């Protein structure tokens, strides 16, 4: 995980880590259910395959535009403040 997250206060760091875990798990599950590879998803979103790989490995948060594109492509409902 990014060293930036490590610098957050503990309670905020745990929240950020939980959200990253949730995003990563959801993206991977939906992508696999759709029967597409990381490379295919990356191509559809016009991002690198490494971007998708890092998101699924919990190594990086997606940017908001990428997150919106992933949600649209994989038909993931996007909710704020759940």
C-alpha cells in the first residue's frame, strides 16, 4: 500500500484500507464473472493492464474517472456515503 496511507492517523488509515479492499474485491469478482481478463478490461477502459492489476492487488486506488469507467463497464452500482 502507498506510503501516503501509512502517514494517515490510524482510524483514517483503517477506513482507507477497508475501502481499497472493498473496491479491489468487487472489481476482481465482477470482472471474472463477466469472463474478461485484466488485459481486456484495461483495453476497454483505455488504461494499462498494470493499472487494473494494481487495483485488484490492493496496491493502488483507481482515480475517480477510472473508477467511474470500471463501474460502468462492469455494471457496478456506484454509491457515495454508504
